[in-house]
């Protein structure tokens, strides 16, 4: 987990905005830019500012912890890939959206990686030879590049983004099936920890391919995906696979829902290992292509989805596990010195953003609601009349007065 960190807001040189940024339609785009979490450099290209970076790192920490619990080992692969590798499986000219391609000073053709199936398969064919080497899984958290025709929805569809991609390697289909379900359960735990509820949905495998895939979709009217969800059980399917009249599991009636994809897992089988010669030798000395799976989560997209799912008219309402700070401490006239003392005490075991600036109460409260830290503590001349502070949970209408000695 992240180390304990606290900050004076006067040292945060980020200005919040009262108006929505130009051409922003998605709620996450509006609130994340207004709150000073991100800044848009160009279409689909964003900088993560201090508050936004802290949210991103908290999401990353949760994902990394869950990947490690699966027994997966973390690696880091290059973002620049040679053309020759992508030609081995035939995706150099067929991948959608088209690759970001360029030439180096020696006229060699390269691309920026939108995904890493070819690279990971190349690594595995160099290192695996026997069934004794299997199974295992590797993951990375790394920048990806997608040449989107139209980047939309703030952080929901970008041209550069941080992604966790996990790859697993198996000798048998039974072993793969077992791991696939373990990853599904782990994904549900990740979504629970970051404060969203996702539906596992049969999906189209698209440019990644394989025999089957599932998306994890958070139901939201702002979502681009249309899915069919059974009224009786938890079976669901993406519209891209066709329109089912009845549930394939229980025969129940299907409901049409809108949602945001927050994860995608694939049964790759031997799609990459076969053409690339990633094989293992079994106990009888016979060679077989390695069975593979891949499992992705876009961190920025997940961050955007949290905002789409958790906000009100005043701003973001961050779930506790991903909020940039635990507490937003605000000092008002007459409470400045005592607020410093409270800050010193709270910051020993909580992460605190201390608004020590010379602004009106209205400005501080409006900004506090916008950036959405879970708990707000106010120290003022009025609260100190009873040696107290006011504590208010973000999203609740009323606060409560608590003695400083009980804080």
C-alpha cells in the first residue's frame, strides 16, 4: 500500500474550475478536469495531476495486491515493438484500431504497443521448454497506446492509458479453466474494493481473439456498451454477440442495460503460441503449443467509471479505498491555530489534505464537495466555542459536532 502522505492545500498549485471544460460531455471528464485531477493535453491525451495521480496509484495498489494474491509475478515489457513480431501472428495490418506506426533512423518499422500478446509469447518461447515450467502467470502495469479514430468520454476512451495486463500459461485446458475462474473472482474483488459493482458478460473477443472472452461491465446510463442481463440469474451477454431472447443458463427473460466495460478476460488457447512456436514438451517427450489466457483492466477507465458511478450535483464522491486523501481538514477564521494542532494529530495515522488557504467558507466548502474526499472536518471560531470540530461525510447533508478530545 501507499506510504502515509499529508499535504497543505496552499502548497497545491492547482486551480479548480467552476465551469465545465469545453466540449466535455461525460461526467468524469467534467468533474476530473474541474476538480484538478487531470488536465487534457490533446484529444484522448491527459496528464494526471497530484490529486488524480494519487487516485490512480491507489487503484494500482489494489490491483497489484490482488494480482500478487493470485501468485502472478510482475514484469515490465517494452512499449515499442518491432514490425516483425506483429507479423508472426498477422496482426500488423489487421489490428483495430490501427497501430501507431513509425520508423526509426535506420528505416526499421516499429509500433507503439496497444497490447502485448506477441511480446509476452516471444518471452515465453525463449524461457519455457518443459511441462515442468508450467503453469505460471506474469503481469505488468504499463502505458498502452490506441490509435482511436475518436477519443471520447474523458478517461473512458483515450489514446494513451495505463493498463494492467495479466497473461497465464498452461499445459492443460483443465488447469487453464481453473485459473480463468480464479481471475474472474479476483476481478470481482478488485471492483468491490474500488467501490463499483460489475457484471460478468459474455463478449466479443475483437482484435485480441481466442475462443471466448468475458467483459466486466458496470451498469451506467452513460456507458457505451449495451448488454442483456437475465432477470432471474447473473448470466449476461454483450449485444455485439447478438440479441438473446432468453437466458442461456436458466431460460429467464433478458433485460437491456447500458454499461461501461471495466475489464476484459480472454481464452486465447493457442492463437499466439501455435504460430509463434511457443511450445512445451510433455512427460512422454511430445511437443504441444502452450495454452494461454490474457486479462486486462484499464486503470484510467476504472477511475473514470468510479466517478460516473459516484457523484452528485456538487462533485465527486470518492469511495474510501481510492480517495486521494482520507480527510479534508478545513480551517475557518478563528480556528487557524487549533486546525494546525488537529492536523498534526490526525496526520499521524490518516492521510489529510489541510485547506489552510485564505478563502471564504463558501469557496472552501464548494471546492471540498467538488474534489470529493470522503470526510470533511471543519475547525472554526464557532466550533471551538465548545472545543469541537464539525465532521461531515461527503454525500451526506448534515454534519455533526465532535469534541476535539474525542476526535
